[in-house]
C-alpha cells in the first residue's frame, strides 16, 4: 500500500511539473467525453427508454392510406370493421387530437386534448392512478360529460388533491366531471402531422358523432394491441385482406388500404437515424481525443527514454518503473472524465433548450444511471488505452540508450515515431469521415431550404384567432376583420384562411370530376379543404393560373359557393383539360355535394418542404367556434405590426382570442428545424474532431521538428535554403494528411451509406461533398503545419550546432 501511495505521489508530481501537457491532455479528453455524455443522454431518452405502456413492442399505430398519402387517419366505420373482423388485435382504440380552452376566467389554458374511444386505454395497457378511465357508457348521447386528467395537470392545477374526483372542469365551454388521473409521463402519442404529443386531458368521443359514423371522413388516429404470438407481418397481411373486402363493398373505400406501424417506430421516426448518426459522430470524436492524448504521452515517453534507461541501468524493475506511468495515465483519464461529465451535463441542457419542437420525449432527458454508466465506460476505455502507453515506452529501452548510443537511439526512436504517425493518420482519417458526412448533410439541407414553398414567405405575418360561436358565419366578420387590419400602417394586404400551410392539414375529402355518378364509379381522389377570403391569394403571393379568383359576392351567395382548385388537384381530376366552369363532386356527409370550379391557383407546399404539393380545394367562406388564421402582408418586418394587429382585433370584438402572431418565415423554418438541428450538430462535431486532429498533427510535427533541430542546423550549414527546410516540414505534415485523407475517403464511402435517410434528393456518394470535406481537411493541416515550417526555416544553424 505504501508503495502505491509513493507511486501515486510520484505520478502526481510529474503531472504538476508539466502543467501545459497535463492541461492539454485533460481538456482534450473532456472534449471527447463531454459530447458523448450529452448526445447519449438524448439518445437514451428518445430511443432506448421504453414507452410508458404495457409491453410497448406489442402496440401498433393503424393508419389509412391512399395513393400518394401513406399516413392518414382512420374512418370510424373502418376502425369498427377491423375490430370486428381481425384476429390479430386484442383491442383497438382511437383518438382525435385537438386543443381546447380548459378552465374558467383567468385560469384558462389552451391545452392539448384527446377525444378518445373506450378501447384506447385498454389497448395501451394503462390503468389510472386515480379513479377510472373512459368507458363505453361515457360515449353515449345521454352520458354526463367526463374527463380524465394527465398526472402533470393534476399536480399543476389541482396540487395532487385526491378529492378531485367528482369535481368539474370547464372544457370547450362545457363542464366535465373529472373521473380519473392517468400515470405520470403517459405518452407521447403519435399524430397525423408526425409530431408526438403529450395530452393533458382525455374526453370521450361521442359514439353517435357524425365524424365517427361517416366512412368518407377519416377522423381517428388508431392504436391497437397485437394478440400474443402475432407478428407485424401477419397483422399487415390480415389488414390487406380487410381493406380489399371493404374496397369491394364501399365506394368510399376505393384505393384505400391500411398500415400497421410499431408505435416506437412511429414516434421516433426519422429522429432515430439522425440521433444514431450523431452518436456515431461523437464516438469518432472520443476516439480522436483518446488517440491525441496517447500520442502526447508517447511523445513525452520519447523525451523520457534516457531517464527510463538510466533507472533500468541502476537496477529498477520494469514493473517499478511502469506503475507511476500507468497511474499518470489513469489520473489524466479521471481528470478528463470528471470535467467531461460536467461538460456533458451542460451540453445536455443546451441540447434540450436548442432542440426543435417535435423531438419526442425531450422532457425525459436526464443524467440517469444509464447515461452515467456509459460515461464511466468511456472513461474506463480511455484509461485502458492510455495505460498501454507505459509498455510502449519501456519496450526496446536498453542500457545503450543510457550510455548515449545515438545509432541505437535513432533506431528505437524511428520505431516509436512510426507508431505516433500511425495514430495521427487514424485521427486525420476519422476527421475526414466526419467532415465528409457533415458536408453531405449541409449540402442536403441547402437543397431543402431552396425549395420554393409556392408563396412569398417574406414580410408575411400569421395570426391565429379563436373566434366564439356567437359571431355569425355570414362573411360579415371576415370582411370587417380584413378591412380593419388593412387600415394599420405598414399593412399591404390581409387574407383569412381556415388552415395555414405547414400546420395541421385539416380533413381531406374524396372528390370526383363531374356529378355524383362519377363519385360512385370513378377512381377516388382526395383533397384538403380550405375556406378563404377573397384577398387570401393576393396576401399569400399565389397566382391564379386559370379562371378567376374569389370576389365579395362569392361570400354572400345563397347557393353552393364556387371553388378554386390547386394546380395538382386540377391535374388529378381533369388531366390536361381545364376544370374552369366544370363541376366537382365532394363526398360530404350526409350527401355528396356538387360545386362549380371558377379558377385554378398555383400549388403550395402544404405539409412540408420535403413532400410534394398536395391537392387542395378552396372555397369562399369563414369559420367560427374554432381557430382561424389571418395572413397579413406587410411593407417591413412582420413583427413591427404584430402589436397593432392584436389591438385592432380586440377592438373589433373583445371575445376574440389572439392565440399567436408569428412570421410565416419562422413557420417555414420551423418545419425544417429538426434536419437543421441535426446538421448544425454534425457541423459542430466535425469541426471539433478536426480541431482535435489538428492539435495532434501540430503536436507530433512540433516534437518531430524539435528532435531534428541538429539535422536542420547541419543542412542549413551545408547550404540548404530556408525554403527547402520549410517545404520539407510541410511535405511531412501533408504526407500524413494525404494518407489519412485516403483512408478517410474509404471509410466515408462506407459510413455515409447509412446517412441516405437524412439526405434530400442527393446521393450518399456525392462527389462535391467528398471533395469539400477532404479539401477543408488538407487546408486545415496546411494551416497547422505552416507556423512550424516557418519556424524551422528561421533556424539559426550556429545556435543549433553549439547546443550539441
């Protein structure tokens, strides 16, 4: 024990006497371990932690699918048909995701709410922690309105009071009796928009509600539990058979199929690929950091060879010499790991704060036991790597070195330098892989943001309104709102719409070009419905490409309102023929409805920049009783008129709630926030890896140049020019970089094939991306070696020869 304490004290003294080397090694390891801790904490919460459902691997999402739309909600009758005819599922439940004003007066909150069928909680295997869940009798017409609260809402609004059962809460302007509280952390739930939502309130979906009874109205997002022993493939085959039968029996089901997707896959989605790519990137960073410190210790070992050989010559054993060296490596690992954990905790909070909306389960990210275990494993791995260095330092040391045999020293030094340079090549190759991957993702993101959304996003303010049902829907409010907002200084145009692009898409309807007879026999097409004011297209910067736009008379017409169709809807329904003046029939409950097409408008990206334009039909009208949206075209930055817009709306009617004002550009950028976030992190990590690799290159080249000081002095004394000396140093550094770049290119060809799901309309083997990554690396190495070459070129040969 005394010997161990002595060795530990000796190791500590050696590190303290070399503060520069010690600080560099500790910070390098911290920069490797910190990002690993931060990224893994997110991966652990999002990907590795099970969902809070019973056997979540047996829970699937059921989606309706039509040509061009692989993920749509389910119609109520389809859901019942699957429940009654399927042998694959033990229970099926559906929910309708929305939001509602919960509470009264000053305590009102806009909260995410789910209207659910009785089978939803059973399908999830969830038992309330208080009271009961939604049951079948709650969905009857004469049933008392009830609600189930989330555990978080129960704690926040009701302070966890167990006597809350039987109390009432105002939801949708109606009193609901609270009958239960679900377990803490329930969710998230997948939605049709791709966002995972944690609901705060659950209410019954009325069994007789029109939306749940109409086969053409797809309202439910469905979850089902697989029966024991049934695989996803078997369930999907059964769903295919049910869909084919329903297609034969019902015109509304023509071209409609069903899909079963594991709930974990549905919630994680594309986040999984991006997070695993980032986890691989920080793994490379950790490897580069470890190799960097190993190189540093090897170079220090070369300087200590004479000391080691001398101690061997006077009788010290290899074990006695190596123990302090091993302890030095362990102390460096522990120091770097400790600071790395602190950086990881800070980085974790930064990631959560900067992460875009929609990343599921971010609220569960923490430095729990799993994260700390992985971080500890990283520290142990680095410590094991560094502990090998003392054996490399002792190997080949002989008494001849201690006696000053330079030829022997040269041979042993050459062998050590080859090991050091080999590690440098590994660093450069790893950095090359990350730079190429980052270049690919950045170029892919540039393609995404270059997509034309179909309207002018600049200088456009969006306003989300909640309009009470007391306001008439005769168009008067819409005209009054447009005219009042138009008087605000800086406002150029105003339009009203029922749903904004890049938001909730609303319901889609089956349509056919022609009358009801075509709807019953023709191939089914689906379109989204938008109610707009006459100025909407002008305010959005969209073009009428055929026919005419809406007028104020269209809003006041007694008969069926005319419609304007998007360009892609016109192509789906009429091909190359103009739809203007023709009839279109929509499958709308309780009977099909014929409308006249008066114009065709340009397409826009309704869902996201990733997906092609969707079919949309526009009708002139207004909505009430639920949010509507105003789009305000401004002469300057949209935020400058936001306050005036809020004031003007309150002056029209104080009962109108302005839920949100937001620049349209911010909405568009938010739709690509996740790929932007992943690509930003990839760029940061590749930059960090390159920096660590360059530190390694610089350190090795600096030590190599210092060791060759006598040789450089002799060469200059014999007539070598400073340019020749400097170019030799540069060639040495660039030679290592070139070998590392070649190895990195091969590695990138393998690794980047896994990034295909993250790339938009480009190949994983994109020559410009590869070229950019490699050129950036070589330029960085050139900049790192340049000062050393300049210093070597200014060597004083007389001073070097005198020092020898």
